C-alpha cells in the first residue's frame, strides 16, 4: 500500500500568473483575463477564492505548455493578444482582416 500523500496544490495570485504567462504587470493580465478565458481556454480561478483571486499553479503551467506565452501587440492602435509561433500567424491574419 502506497502511503505517500500527493503534494498539496500550489495556488498563485494574479501577479504570479501574470509573470508566468509573460505579462509585465498583473493589471494587464486582469484586463485580458476574460478574453483569455473565453477565447483561449485559460484556466478559471478557484471558485472559493473571492479576493484575491487565486489559480492552481499547475493549471497555469499546463496552459502555457499548450498555448505558449501571450504577448501584447499594438497593431494599428489596437491591443491584440497573440500567442507563440504555433498560433501567431493565424492570430495576425485575423487581426489584419
């Protein structure tokens, strides 16, 4: 019988999430959070944490591994979130249309 307990999950706040996904500050991440959740399957914060919001670190790391790190682009005065090489060309083509 295996008596080793699985490690407790690590929860992180918006500032740590922002750093892990490549934003300069947590405000930029929070402004883009709804869009990331809606359009890019970004992990939701823990439902029991009202304030401050907290996410499972493992879910954020897995999302970055799947999606790549977003970066803000300023194209023709619009703020666009683009992703790593796997999705970048499609996102830029959509933005130009």
